[in-house]
C-alpha cells in the first residue's frame, strides 16, 4: 500500500492513523489535507478531518562497487594532502632552527633564546603600570626602577598613593601580580617583580612584626591560641619569620585562600 485516505477528529489524528496503517514515519510520506474538519456544537454538525497520505518514493541506492571506488579516491586525496602538510611543517621547522654562518655551513639556533633585554622588560612593565594608574585616575605617577639579578624593583610615587595601595595593600598586591605577568610575557626568561608605593611594604612589614610579637605575648598570657585575620601568603611569611626564634609558641596557617590566616598557639 503506497497511499491511503484517512479520517479523524483532527488533521493530526487522521495523519497518525494513516501512518500506523502504512507502517511508516512522518518524514517518509507526503500529506494532502482534503478536509480540515469541524468540531460542531454540543456534538451536532461535527465534520471529521480527512487527509490523503502518500509514501515518498525512495531514491535508488548506489552500488557497493561505486561507493567503494569513491571511498578509495577520497582516501587517496587525503593521503596526498597529509603528506603535503607534513612536508610543509618540516620545511618550517628547518627554517626556524637552522641558519647559514659566514662559511656557508648551517648551524642550529636556540629557539628559546630570550628576544628582549632587561631594559626593554623594565620599560614595557613601567608603561603598563602607568596605564593602569591612569585608568584609576592617578595622573602624577612617577616610577623608578632597580635591577638585582632576576629581581626587578619598581618604586611608585604619587600624591594619590592611597589609591595605588588599597585596603591593607590589596590593590598594590594585585598591581604587582599583573606587572609580574607583563614582565615575563614572551621573554624566554623569568623575572621576579616587586612593586612598592612610598616604601609602604617596608612600613607594612614593620607593623606586621610588631603585631606578631603582641599576639604571641597574648597567646602565652592567656594560654590559648590566637587567630589572626586573613592575609596574603607574603604577609603570613613575615609573621612566621618574625616569630621563628620564639620557643614558647608555634605558628601555622589554616583555611583556604583568600581567607587563609595565621594561628599562634602557646606551647605548654
């Protein structure tokens, strides 16, 4: 059976019944609506929907031999393209890793040699810091820099130093992390960046050392451990180092960043 006329309460009901009788799917047939149908009123005057459903003729399937031949041709073309790509990549690698010397002989080059100098790194990092400061509304920024081996020091000066420092140095720490990324981007080497504003870090370390001593004394007097507020890892290290020689207390960190904090516990 290739076609059927079918009725139902609605067009969709009629189509569903026809598909069931033809034992086929909706996408495999062509549907012609003969009558939309009417519901009537209180059961009077109802007219069923009627449709004509025809099977869609299936397209002829290609012979196995033809399909196989096509697959072999495609595989052959892919193999040619793959070989071409491999040759091109090899040529690129050779061009990048070899060069001619004065005698005409080839010699290998160091692909990972640094391509920028320390002065260029300092200049680019300084320009980046200036741009960040300008975006923060700091127009009078002055930067001086020093180089000690792999460590690059950037000293910032401004009338709006508080903007650059932030609450307990949070803005300054973030600025230092960003500067670290810029200084090491594509340089082939590694630099440690230190950024300070008006000797803030020196004064902060002194304040932390004094805090550590006071809290350690408090822990010993009370006989109970003292928990400090959350701090970044570099400030916790200052506290650990300040109390390292004391034999009446021990220090350790608890919690998870950025809420990790130092604990001072008396030894009894």
